[in-house]
C-alpha cells in the first residue's frame, strides 16, 4: 500500500473525507482504498475486522442487547477532472464528496473512536455499488456471509442532504419491442417502419400520470419514462425493429410482480420484455430501533423523515429482514455531477447526530466539529 493511500481515522471527519476521496476508487478499482480502510481499522483492537473481496466489515462484540449496522460503499462513478479535492469557503469539492465518501468518513471515524457504543455495531464498507446490481459487494457479502449482516436495524450513509430518508422506491427496466418490414427508403411503401410504430408507445408515456403513494406515512412519487430508443441499421433502410426502453420507479407498496403487471398493462398489445428489476423497501420506521434512531438524529438535525425516491441498498437490508434508513451528508442532486460538492457543516452535523445515537449522549453535549 502506497504511503499516499494511508488514512488517519483520528483526523477530523472533514480531513478524513478528503483522504478517502483523494484515493480514486472507481467501481471495479476499489482495492487500493479497501486495503487502506482495512489497515486503518485493524489498528483498533475493539474491532473484529473481516474481508470479502473489496468489502471490509468491522464489528464490536460487547454483548449489547441490540446490534445495528452502519454501511456505505467505497466506489464512485468515473473521475471527471474533479480530483484531488479542494476546500473553498467551507465547501468540499470533488468526486465522491457527496456519493458517498462523506458518509463513509463519518462511519470510519466513529468506528475507530467509539470503543463502548450503546449498541453493538457492524460497520460495512463495500465495493461495486455504482454498477450492475449483480456485481454488488453488499450483495456478495449477503450471499457468502449472511451472518455478517445480522442486525436489528441498519443505517446506510447514502447522501440524504443531512435528513432521514426512509425506505426507497423499487426500479424496473423493460424493453417495448416493435417489429416492421425492412425496405429501401426510396420504396418505403413496400416496408413497415418500426420506428414510426413507436409513436403510440411514446404517446402512452406522454399521457401517463404517475402516482404518489403513501406508505407508512411517507409519500413516494412514482415515475414511468422512456430512457432509450433504438432502431434502424442505415440511413437508407426502413427499420424493421425498434426498442423503447422504459424505467418504472415504483412505490414500496408494490412488489416486483405487481410492478411488472402494471407496466404490461400500460403497454397492452405490445411485446414487453423485463430486463432488470429490484424491489423497493418499506420505511420500517415503526421498528423500535428505527424509532430510537429517528428520535436521536432528528433532535440534532431537525426536520422530519422523508421518502427516498431513488433505489438504494436499504432494499438489500429490507430483503434480509433488517429495517433500514438512508442518512448521510450531501445533496443527492449533486451525486455523479462534475461539480459534486458538500458543505463541511453537513458532514459535521451527520457525524454529530450518529455519535449522539451510538453513545446515548444529549445533542447539547456534542458540539459541532467534535473529533
């Protein structure tokens, strides 16, 4: 491991965020950062440290009545000239500052600092979140070592703008396939244009009115949209095939089978092929551990729980029977953008809130910026 890859878990949480971001870890290339995280955690004897591929797990064994998970992914989307990080006017700029090394820094700092948390804690830092779901490091850990993820409650440090976001929408991708008859474009009347046939598919999407569905007190906005249109082989050939790819974001009140049935109903009469799907997660805020977390965190941050519209790995925890929420620094609208950035104060606020929850301290006893 190169000297430049060393991370200092005793540094303040903003400095630690910069250290994590400045070790590039684009999906599929997380080993350098995973090595650094593992080495740093092994310096702390109160933690048992485990590893599967580029996923690193650390956990306490204090015999507490309840075990909780705090998790975050190490990978980012590709760098776009936005590393190394820079700090300007109390705003930290650079790839990963929002999605989601600010949240990972908060978790790593607390993993090292809290030798006597009020709950046993499993800290999970995993690879391959920003790519196809079947490559997920968290999914791999769940398959290979499900006991590593056993818990009463989980917190995923995905960017939530410093607010508590419960559950998440599910997602489904499908191809609406249209067929025609190829012909020379100079004699178009002897063919059937499959791209033109897509017009009705697009009109149905244009007229579609997405629902807002209340689940356990949170309002989830759905969406059904065309995301890709492909067809044609040459500029002088009438296309005999066209595919409209649609993405359905559905409330966690539906399961995948119900979501598939809804999409097929919208495109009744067409050949619809589902290519990918992932269930959502109900908020789970009625679980005792979730209620305790919400009370502790909202006492620091204010506000009230909100829904997570995008799909996140809380759904994986939900599938394991572990209620989970999203809570982390960074505006989700800035995730993956070239001007990705996060206010320093938000990283510190999330750190303060999680520390209050895991120590049972009163918010006023934990000033901002505490190391």
